[in-house]
């Protein structure tokens, strides 16, 4: 199994919305991918409430059958739509992928 974790810090304003609204939109868009991409076993999204300088605003935790399933997810058209939106509203991105 492969675990894929991504954390984003969002812009204060982007795409006509504030940080909190964009965080919720990202959460909804990503969670809507559950059950739609082969090899995606689990996906959950959290929105930070601590709001410290060290915090990310949104975190994605996801599990995949294997590395190939992660690659298929990353190239899947529905995921690409979400990633394109996130690129417009984020200021920073961190990612970690590991095998369990």
C-alpha cells in the first residue's frame, strides 16, 4: 500500500473567494473523488483550525493499492481538474509518499 499526504497553505484571496471558502471547496472536490478512481482505497481531507504560522490550511491523506494506482490517480482527469484549481489558490505545497 502507498500513502500519499499533501499539505497546502492557501492564498488569503484567490479565484474570487477567501481562504476559508477555498479550503472548503478543495475538501469537497477531493472527497468527491472517493470511489471514482480505481486503486484509490481511502481519501480524507482536513481543514486546519489552529491557524499558526507553521500550519498548513488543508491536508490530504490518501491510500492507494500501489505506486501504479497513485500514478493513475495523479493522471486521472477528475483529479487533474481538482489539482488545477488548487494550483490557482495555493501559495505553498508539501507532499510525502511512502509505502506501508
